[in-house]
C-alpha cells in the first residue's frame, strides 16, 4: 500500500437545459473529518446524501464542497416583484422626506432588501437532474482521491528518504563506540593517576569501575530498539492502509530512542550524528501531518 495525502482537489462541470453547474471539492489536513458545504438552496434537500457520499470517499481531512450554478442565455430562477418594490420605495421616500433625508440611490437599495421584492419560485429538482448532479459529485470525488494518491506517493518517497538517512546515521555510530570506550578508560586512568599516582591504582578495582560506568552509558539496547522502530515504520508504510496516525506514534518512539542515544553518547561525533537524526525525524513528522 502507498501513503495517501490529505491534500486534494477535484472539479467537474455539466450543463443541463439553461443551467451550468460546477462541482468543486478540495481538502487539506485535519485530525478529523470536517466537511463544509456551500451549495445552492435548490440542492439543500440533498445535503445529507452528499455528506454521506463524501464521507465514504474521504476518511479524514478538512473538506470544502462548493456547488455553483450559472444561468445561461439570460435566464434566471429569481424574479423581481416590481409592485412590491414600488410600494416599499414610495413608503421609504415618504418617510425620508419627513426626516429630511435625501439620496434616491440609497433609498432604492434599501427597498431592494425588503422581503418579497425578489421572488424565488419553488422549483422541484427532477430525478434526472439529481442523477446528473450526483454523477458530477462522484467524478469530482474520484479526481480528489486520485490527486491525494499522487500527492501521497511523492510524500512517501520523501519520507522514506529521510528514514533511510536515519538508518545510515545509526550505522555510522558503530565505529565510534570502541573509540568512546577507550577515551573513557584513558580519562579515568589519568584522573586516578593524578590523585593516586601510577603505582597507587588497584587494577582490579579500576576494571570494576570501568565496567560499572560503561554499563550506564551503553547504547546497544537503544540502537536495537531504534533499528526495530525504523523497520516497523517501513513495514507499516508498505503494508497497511490509513497509516497516518500509526506512523505518528511510531515516529514518537523513534524520537525517544534518538534522544536516549544523545543523552548517553558521551562522544562529540556520536552527538553530531544524533543531531542529524533529529533533523531528519523532524522532516518526517512534518510530512506525516498531511498523511491520511
């Protein structure tokens, strides 16, 4: 399986009789499924069906569904009630004269806002038009899903590159481990010689102290766990669906092991590798925010 992005876009149009209808749907990342509809009043009866249809295709993300209609050939679904407009305008003008208010343009605009000035007759949507509308919505959703899949492939490639880089940096730590042990041993011996002299050191006790401290800074377990987390991350990417949240949890575990490596490193070059790992992990986390 491939990763799927939460970012997507799809748009379709159709013309039926005197109407040109545009169906546009777009999505961005979000923790939950959040659908916002902007549709003509004529289609409000279909809102529940539209929500159900979109939710089946789009599991997560902030989604905007916008449906617009344009009447061609000068036709319009709304009509102007001229008689009501004349009456409202006359009454407003009479009141304006009493209060000494002038400006016919402003008064006319005010009259246009009154109820019943613009009439929208009750229009029933035929089954044929409803079918065409939902076919267009289905096409737009398919385009959205296709966009998300393509975007997801690009994100997957980028994420796995960063993951491979962390694996490389983990392997690069190994050569420094013996050097780290030798450096610690030499430092401890110099400190003891400074206070006790060369002949005052108990070699058996010295070796015991070395073992005790090396156990405290040993990073073998952290390296094994980190390698396992990285392997599991890759397996989830390749074999599971809707991986976003799960990969987020795995990345947190990866971060914990990297932080522990850094705290126990006690070596400048290992610390440098740890810093680079953290940088790569942050890039992965940024990309995961947009993964379904």
